[in-house]
C-alpha cells in the first residue's frame, strides 16, 4: 500500500510539473494578431462589397417579408 501511495504522489508531482511547463509556454506565446486583423479587415471589405451589389435586392426582400408579417 505504501509503494502505491508513493507512486501516486510521484505521478501527481510529475503531472503538476508538466502542467506548469505547458502554462509557461502558453504565456510566452504572443499569437498571430496581425493575421486576425487582416482577416477582420478582409471580412469587412467583403461585406461592404456585397452591400454595394446586392444591398438594394436585400432591402426589397426584407420589406416584402416584413410586409407579409404585418398583414
């Protein structure tokens, strides 16, 4: 029983050390902020471009749908 207890404690200590090391690695990682900014800007550009081309049609569809609900 005593050796099982020591083995369990040793295993817990090793797991804690691995968790600590993984946490340290994650904290030093800065991430890809410029990539996310570029994706956001491109998404906004696509939405604006679509609005220019299909905006009037979407507005017409929305007015028709709301008109049917109101009646």
